[in-house]
């Protein structure tokens, strides 16, 4: 069985400073043996994590499209930011990846997928994040779960960790799997656990972003 957190960020995201080694340490401490490393606009950290970690790592990416953020999973190459929704989905699918609708309906995040977009791309969605530990509004999770049921899609969960202490705040117990299709089947047998991280999580992201921006400015001639 896997104890899996399918939404973790690393220092390869612009709003996170958590080192890969620290993620591995916390995962082992909390008994997580499967994760999806899903940095913003990058799969570099996930590729390195797959080599370093003594547990299963899914290569994923949070991709900013012109209509909001989506997550590509089981990727082999990066999907650039800023493309249309149609083109972003095409690039995910052509490399055999899965499309995850992560933290949809979240009114706090301006880049979350809205209801009209979810309805339009429904035929392309492979799974829905029905619980995100950073989502402060329960109604968003209710709507995500409702969408998954209505479209017969498996639901997943993720901490959306941008700091080490957040890792594992949401996870799913599920059977082991080998590839994307097997993953979707196993996910349907999973049991979701988790709790809301609280505002301190978002504060950690803000501080990380400021720190990185400050570092970039200091490097400028």
C-alpha cells in the first residue's frame, strides 16, 4: 500500500525554498512512500527527486495557462507556462501524461479553475484534486468532489506543501500502481485523509517568494 501526497512543491518553485533532501526526510518521518512533486513551471526538481528518493515519485508540474492552473502528471518534459488551455492539455497528453484539476473552484486563488472552464475541459480531465490542505473554503472541496462524481473521475488529495511542515497534511492510502492507467484504477480504491493547513502555509509561500525575488535583485548588475 501507498501513503501518498500528490501535491508537493520544492525549491524549484518560485514560492518555495524547501530542498529536495528535506522533502525526503519529512516524507520518511511521516511514513509517506509515494509523492507527486509538482513545481510551478518546472519538472527539474521532480526529475532529480526521482533519482534521490527511496520511494515512488511522480513527475508532475503545475502549469499556468491563459485560463488558470492545471497539473500535468507522469510527465517526461516540461510544459511551458502561458500557453492556451487547449495547447497545454495537448502537450500533456501527447507525452502520455494525465491532466489533474488541482484545487478547482477555490475563490481565494485567482488562478484556480473556474466552473465554466471545468465544464468545458471535462472530457480531458483524468482526475480531480478533491481535497487540498491549503484550501480554506470547504465549499470548494465539496464542488470538486461533486464534479468528480458527476463525471466518474477518481479523486486525489494533496498537501500543496510549500514548506516542509505542510507535507502530509493531506494524503491518500491506496494500492500500489505501475503506470498512469494503473494509477487511476488504484486511486479509485483510495481513502483520503487530511486537515486544513491554516494561513501560516500561505505566509510561508509569501516569505519564500520575497526571499527569492530579493536574491534575484541582489544578483542584478
